[in-house]
C-alpha cells in the first residue's frame, strides 16, 4: 500500500498556528479517506529528527523526521509555514530548508505556503511568474523583493496557481488545508472534515483584513507591529 505523504518543514521562529491548524485538518483525512488505498502520513520535518523546534511565541513542536532522511522519499504535498521578520531573514539563508523545498516541489502534487511562508517559496524560486499572496502586512515587501511574482490585489484567503497555493494571514491555513483535503480525497471528504471540526468562522469583531477594519484598529496594529 503506497503512502500519501504531506511534509510540513519547521525551523526556528515559525508561526505556531501556521503549522498546528493545517496539521490538524490534514490529520482529519484519516477517518474519512477510507477508499484511498493509501496510508496517510503527515510529517513535521526539520534539520534534525525527533528534535524540538521553537516557535516565535516560545511554544515548541517536535519533528518526526529530518530533511536528510526524506532526501529519497517522495512527498505528495509540501506545506510551508511562515513567521515574523526574523524568520523570513533566517530562512533566506537556510540552504538546507530551501534545497529540501526545491527538491520535493518538482514531484509534489501540491506546494503550498501560509502567511509569510510565501517568502520561503519565493526564495526557493518557485513563485516566479506565479500568482500569489501573503500576510497583508508583508504584501509590499513581497512585491519589492520578488518582482517576478504576480502579487494578487486585495486580501484573499488563499490563491491557487496550478499546483502552487499561497495563503494570507495566519488563520488562512485552515482554509487552505480544507481546500487541499478536498482536492486530495474528493470534495465530499473536504465537506466532511469542515463539519467534523465545526468550521464556521464568525469572528466577534469583523475586522479581519484592512478592507473591513476601522482606521483606529488598523493604525494600532500597524504601529504596534512595525
């Protein structure tokens, strides 16, 4: 029985929700995808196997395996998280991470990122000429740093261009993972998972992107996080 493998690379200062949300959704494929004829593996991958990697907020996740151990193993999905400015700067210099993504992207059925993970895909050279998005606070930087990317206007939850997907802010990882679950196993299973996790966002304030946020909230966020 062939394995269907989803690899999520994590390195220091990653955003926890970028990983935890999609990981949870992908794991929900297991009880529903009964007729796939495949064993599902959702793997956290890092520089070392069975090693704790610290997120920007101080929490940590332990890797299942390492970049080196997957060198000759095919991944069907590569899902890249983001992080803050220090994460972006570090990943640009992380040749092991970038080579891992490049090597597996060629044969993967899907290559996706959430939030500023788009910068990692861009640095790996995978977004040249593609339509893409990222967290709203980093859109201008993505345009300036990688002019070959067609950065989509507005603030979409995610953008698909062929087998490439890029997501907006942190929470968009849930939407991306649900969409991918439907593409991987069939839309009914995507629907099953959406219901199983009771995913029906009803944010209490309704200010979730700059197009709908009031000026005071936008000003405080852009000032405090600048």
